[in-house]
C-alpha cells in the first residue's frame, strides 16, 4: 500500500473535485445549465476546458512512450493535437456559436438536424454513432485511471476502477458542465504546471536536450529524422496522421460540444493561439521526456519493466530517478489523473446529452418536461460510467482494437457532414446520411483490416501508406459529393439561417 | 543545432512557425462579437 503522504495528496485532489461538483450543483436550474453551463463560460474557463478535454491519459504515458520507441518522426502529434483546438474553434466554432445562440442548440446534433432538415434520421444516426464512439473512448480513459491508481496504491484493478468511477461520476452527475468546466480548469493547471516543472528535470537528468539527441542519433540515425524513409511514420503517413489528429479530435463530440457553452464569440479571437501555445509546450516537453528515456535506459539509469508497452513507463521511471522524493511521485499520479479525468467527465456528459436531448427529448418524448430531461441526463451519465467500468474491469479483446481506432472513427464519421454542412450550400440530407454511415462503416472495416494485417482484393492492409482512417475519410467525402449532387437541395431559408457558405464569419 | 539534422530543424521549426503566424493572423483579424 502507498504511504500516508501519497494517500493524503491524492485524497485532497479527489475532495477538491467533489467540492467543485457540490458547488456547481447549486448553479443547475435547468437542462441548459446542465448540458451547456447556461452558455456562460468565460475565456479562461473555456480555454482550459478545451485543453482538459483534448488532454487524455495518452497525453502523458502514451506520448512519451511513443517518443521513446520511435523518436522524432512522431513529433508531429505535438503540433497537430494542440492545433485541433484552434481548428475546432475557427472552422466549426464561430459559425456554430453564431447560429446556436439564436436557434438554442444544446448539442451539435441540433445543428445537423436543422442544417440538413433531418430531425429524426440524421439526428439519431449521429447521436447513436456519437454515443458508441464516446463509450469506446471512455473505456480507454477508465483503464488509464486504473493503471495509475494500481501503480500508486497497489490495490486490485476492480477497486481502483470503483474509486475512480465514484469520484468522476459524483461530480459530473451533480454539477453537469459547470462542474466539468471548473474541474477542467483545476485539472489543466495541474497538468500544465506539473509537466513544466517535472519534464525539464528528467531531460536535465539525461544530460540535456542536445546530448539526448546525439545519443539517439548514435543509437539509430532515423530516430532524429522528421519522418521515416518508409513504412510507419514515412512522409505520406505523417501527413494523414496530422489530418487525423487535427480534424478528428476537433470534430469529436466531447470536444466540439464545448463550443456551445461560451458566453461571447469574441473569446474565439485569441483562444486558438493561447490553447496551442499552452498545450503545445506540454506536449513537446512530454515527447522530449520520452527521448530522454532513451539515454536513461541506455546508460542504465532507469530500468523499464519487461512488458509490451514498456515505453509507457518511461516518464514514471524518469521521475523516480530525477526526483527521488515519494511525495513527488504522488503529485505525478495526480497529474496523470487530472489529464485522464478531464476527458472522462466530458465524455460522460456528452453521452448523457446525446441520449437525453437528441434521442429522448427530440425523438422519443418531444413533450417531456425540462426536469424529466435533466433527470434522464443524470441517469445516463451514471449508466455510462457503470457500463464502461464493467467493460474496463474485464475488457473483451475486441475492445482494445476499438479504442485504438477511436479518433480515426470520429474523423471518418463526423468531419465531412460538419464541414460540408457549414461551408457547402450543395450538401444535402441524403449526402450527409450517406457520408456519415459510409464513413463510420468503412473506418471500422479498414481499422480491422489494418490491425489484423489482412490482404483483400490484392491490397495488403498491413502496408497501406496512409493512416487507415484517411481512406474512410476520402470515402466519406466522395459519398457526400456524389449523393448531394443527385438529391434535392436544402431550402435556401434553412441555408441562410444556418449561415452556410464559403466563409467563416460575415463581418 | 541541438544535435539534430538540419532537415529536422527546418521541417519541425518551419511548421511550428507557420502555425503560430496563422493563429496570430487569425487573432489580429477576427472581429467577431455577440
């Protein structure tokens, strides 16, 4: 078991999250308060909420692990993951905010239903796809929380998951987006501050930035190149990987729905640059920590466990070596928990919103009173936590593959209907349905074929030059264009109401 | 520089600079208000 200092530090963090939930619950008067924080979020709360939503458990453990394993060719995620926030704000946010404030959108599905004149078909397809993808992503987050708690407290997996589920579910259920947003503020500050303090110490312990690069080059010159000459992380793959991260994350339901919660569109002026700078620094430092791990392992300073994902332990072992104070390790656990929980709570609330608002209120029970919709939201948040907790305790083998596909499926499913809807007046309801359905199905199909290295019709999916999701994305674009050209156009009145056209904002 | 090949500095540094300039341009020109 962990020592008392560790328990106290993590206990304080958990209590702070619950206190935020209790405070936020007093602000919840109706469904709008619960799902979009009464459209009242200020600049810094919004920016830190966006960073917290995008920063997942992968941000700490996986990013440094990938850097340790493959070196500089993986550096592009340090640019395009933080840039996804700016892409979301600029290309989706400005228009969605402007239309949402008059139309009263609660979710992005409200926009899709309005723009494509499809109150049932596209709304339900989009909500169901969003719920499935978010649930899959959520299981991965709970697994990451459990890994941290097990490592620190040395407790069984089921107990770690129950503790994590109770804390996240409690503050999310009672406080809605107010709680998620303010918890996100605290979590993002912990993440940014913690990484900026700890990562430089690990890099310094390894001999400094230049020494780390020189050692990597001596081990394998391709580790310091911007891309590999062939295969994974060759130039074509890097380009498709960048599009995947930037656009796929930007249109993920739990990220894009944050757009509807701000008080004033003027916040979009500097939010993209500030979010990119703040989260970019964190991401670069984490990657450099992974590089430093190469030196620390080579020189015998740290020893990684003999497991398949040994690289994911680099940052943990690096901190133990650079800062040999147990209390600091507990602080690191809080940093990882903050990164994971800031995504987990937003995912749970998004699932609650998509079911209670898009499926229950808008399709099943249009005359349901507001307090009933609010209650359904809370019930679904709790149920989503329970379902994912059970799946995370004993994850089926197929689930690991689905989590790996997560962002790629989001890109292929949501990007084209959203971008075409906002910018192309020729995009039709049938085009959006075909694009979303074919994007979803082809992303799942190509993901499986790529993961299992299958050859079909002469195509070896183990050796495709682009990320698998890029092919599904292209199919989604073709489906949108071809079907839209063959079907009835959307009414001009609706296109004007939804500000559809080749512009970002009318000055 | 920094123990890295020139192409790595140019490629990564170039993209970072382009992104920052683009986001600065956006911030300086966006006139949105409610």
